[in-house]
C-alpha cells in the first residue's frame, strides 16, 4: 500500500483555501508550500484602510512524518480539512505537543 504523501495533501488543502479571498478588503491570501524545508503556510497581505497588513494565517511543518501545527488562525482551524483530505489524526500535533514528545524521547534524552 502506498504511503499517503502529506506534503501533497498540505499543498492541496492550502491552495484550495486560497479560493476564499476576502471580498471587502484589498487583501490577498496566498499559499506558500516549501516541500524541501517542510514548511507550509497561508499568508495574507494587502491594505486595510491606509495600513499595510501582513500576517500568517496558518503554518504547519512536516517533521518526522508528522504534521506540526505552528499557527492556525482560522476560526474552526484547518485540522478537520487535513483529516478529511487523508492525513491521520494521530499524525497531527500542535507545536507544543510535538516538543513535549521530543523532550521525552530516548533520542533526545541520550543527546542531553
């Protein structure tokens, strides 16, 4: 059985989210997907009144076969969409949960 390609799923889900552009403000949402570094982001940039807006809406890293959610500023989050797209729920962690599992792993303890 082929292993699910999490980088492809992250890229597909984030690109689909860019179809939902803000209609009331001149702000554009873009997907930034870097498979080499394992970073996947949704960024918003543009203008609100006379103020420049640049923000990270979503940031996930692909680390050790897991999806590590660094930042998710969506009201309902994107986790459900990632699971629906084929990522195993057990493979999605918050950054804090991921760091806690690493701190207690034998590899980390041996390196200390």
